[in-house]
């Protein structure tokens, strides 16, 4: 590994950190140098591999302080959102593998429970940390352990309802430290210079010593000590609230410390030391600067939140940007259309819509459940809401899709981005469950376009249908090979069934598939044809209603066909293959046509071995397809 900074100075300290214990004896000067080294390595690695940069640059001092003050892994440290954990990984024995982050067989871009003993809880989705931290703290309390649990919670996570549900259940008698890492929005009320100075006073070591000594002295006064202590405490709270305003956490009975500059290492370490001494649940409020130490990210933190690897253009069209542009066009003609996102405006391509139709743009924060039911309310009152959401995050609104949208047959359209396997971000971000969980929900249509034109046609029909609908599409751009294969004769506006063969072709094996995985079907079919096995492909750009789709497929089943392969880049159980084989079972049996489903088995598909594609790991690559088809053909010949 190249232990060189951009300015060609050798990494002096970071390469020697094999565990948090190595941090304990570093001087302030050495910590300052270590922080610079960490930032330099973050910029280098994330620029190369892609990933989350600005948030990690902001938590360097905070993460160092946490690992110096607490005793991980005995003390449990949980990050939320998990993408701010790159520095944590560097300081917990994984710096020698940091170049592999988000790569095949490498480190995960989020905390991962089976990657390291220092990752006590996985966190690829937001707002889960405090519920998990409460579980850890309660278990320690029940067992008599003196371990601390530390939840590092970004302010964005507080827009998710789970955080507040967990706060409602926080008890003071637990060794739970909740670090509110504020880097964008203000939560506490700060008024003028006096309030700022009061904050500094309340976070100094002298303040805490005086406070404890005064409290102890008052309580020891015979007869009136306890009452006097409570009276002084009440007066202090009234005085503080008149300056600060009462804050949310103290109103819930939790001890609140801060806010302080989270990039001031000394202040952070001192406040964490004081928080431990309370021996109870404490909120520690720090303010960090996104992109700290890297000028481009400091000036434009949103642009450096999630970066693409070097060499890839951010300007090229993608399914997300095409969706956003078409939705904006549709919004010009239909004032009932509204766009909803759960804190993913940039990722889902809604930037243009936000600028053009700001009054009909709703960012509800990291609250997918609320987003779905909010859309249902809009729809019930005459609007045409469109919820743009990643597949992996729609899972969080599953009940709301059933209870609030589908049951009432409300015209909500879900634009489901990042459908399919997403190798870089790992199993927490794979979009492989939406087809299965949407398929068994009544009253909802499912579209699966593979081209931009197909996406537009699907949107036109879905939004205009007046019924619940989902349009799912992968990350990135359309595959030109797949598009040319199935759109060679035009038909861009036909979102039914497409084939790569003519009515006169004799077919031995039919592959029925949908979505991005059609690329693997094409590769397998072409190679098998060279070996004399005639393979035809049926591409579905609309899955549900399945009875209609089954009838469209059945008209292509001739007496020559020996087998039908249902291929999908989703979980097998409850997916497209199972639904269609159920609908087509009679005709398949009557014509003695064998059938096989190639899909993701009962697995979350963990990071692959170095050099191995994630499709191969999942058993749905072209080689796996060829192997299955050859086995079927050879079996039928014997």
C-alpha cells in the first residue's frame, strides 16, 4: 500500500494504528498530524473508489476522540448514518485495507457486523442507531456490565421517526451516550455572544467540577439540603431556558451537553470524558463541518457527499436524470402531479423538478413510511403524487404501501430507483426485494423498463392510469446492447412484451426476463447459439398484472420449445418467476415444457471475492445461465 500523502510526506502515525489502544498515548500535536493524514487518505481513496467524502471529513476529530475516551470493542460504538464510519474503520485495524473499500471482496462502505468486532451493529439505512443502542445498553444493564454504548447520530437521521420513537424509550439509568453530530441544520437555540460563552462555560472541565462539588455540598446540609439543591437546580434551568430556550432532549428528561465545535479535538474529548462521569443517558451535541480540511468539499459539501470514482462523468444521462426530466415535463401539463422524496432529491433526479415546481416538491426527510402515507393523502384529495425512492428504502414503507395506498386503490406512483444488485454499497443497498413484496400486494401494477424511452412510456401509463403503480429501473445509464437488441424495429412506446426472435424462428429454450439482467441473457443466448442450442429471449417491461403477462408469453410457446427459463435479478421467493410459473403451469405441463427459475436464492448476496462479479456470486451471470440450459438440454436428450 502506498503510504504517501498528496504532498509526498510519509504517513507517520496512521499506518501505526492497529487498534484504538494505539491512540491512547498520542500527544495533542501528534493527534493534529494524525487528523491531517486521515483527511488526506480519505480524499485519495474516495476519489479513486467513489463513496461518501464530505461527512467523513467532518467527523475526523470526533471519531479520534471517541476511540480515545471509550474502550471499543467493550464499549459499543454505533454510527448513523453508517456512511460516516470510514475514519472509524481506519482506526480499528482496517487501514491496511482502506484501498479496498466499496470494491469486490473489500471493506464495506458501512459498518458491517461480520467485518470487524469493532462494528457491533450494521447500519446501511438511517435512523436505526438509537433503537439498536438502547438494545445494547439495556442488555448491559440487565447483565450488570459497566460498558458504555455510544450512538453517533447525524442530524439528518433525526428526520426519521425511529430516532424519536427510541428517544421516547430512553431511560436515564443506562450508560448510553448519544452524540448528535450536527453538520447542516440547527436543533438548539443559540442567542448572541452570551449564549455562546455560556456554552463554552458549560463544556469546560472546571464547570463540571464546580457543579459536582456544589451539588454535593448542598445535599449534605441537614434537613433542607435536598430541597435547597432542587430549588437551585430549578432556578438554574429557568435561567438557562431564558437564554437558550428549552431544547427537545432536556424536555424528554435527558441530560444535554453542548453544543460545541465538533472539529475542536480538545473540546470534544473533554466533553466526552465529562459525559461518561454522569453514568447515565447523556446527549452530547457537537457541530462538525462537512468537508472539513478539503476546500472543494468545504465550499460545496452536497457535491462531495457521495462521489463517483475518477474517470466517470457525472454529466451523462442516467435513468434517474431521465426520470426527473420527464416528470418535470409532465408536471407542466398536469398540475395535479406532485413529487415526493425522502431526503434523496439529488440521488433520485428530482433537482430539475424542485427548481421548476417548488410548490409541488416535498422532501419529507429520512421518513419513507411518512412519504408513502403522505402521498396517499395527496392522492385521496385529488392529486397525482409520485414517490421517487431507492428500492432498498421503499422496504421501510411496506406496510404503508399495503394499508394506505393499495387497499384504497389510490393513484400513487412509485419511481423505484437502484433496482437490482448494487455491488459498491453491498447488501444493505441491494434492490432485490421490491418485485417480490409488491407482487403479492393487490391493485398495484409493476413496470420494468430497460431503456430511457421505455421508462418514459412506463411513466406516461403509470401516472395516467389512476391506480397504484410502480416503475422500477437500475442505477446508471441504459445498456446500448440491450436496447438495440429489443428496440431494433422501433416500438418504443409498447411496454408489453418484446422478443429478440421472429415468428419463423425455431426455439429450443426460451428465456423470460426483465430489467438490467437481460444483458446476461443476451450473452448466454449468443454463445449457446454458437453451440447449436437455439435460445430466444422474451423481455418483459411490465410484470403485473401477471395473468395478462402470462397470456402474452403463452402465445410464443410452440411445440419446439423444450424449456422456459425465468431469469431475474431479484430474490426468487415470491418473485416474477414464481408468479409466472403459477399462472402458466397448465400450459407448461400440457406441452411437456420444462421450466426453471434462475434468481437470487435465499441470500442477501454479500460482497464478492476480488475479481468476481456480484452476478456470479449470486449465480445469475451468463455462465450460470448457460450451465443451467445445457443441463436441461442434455437431460432432455438422454
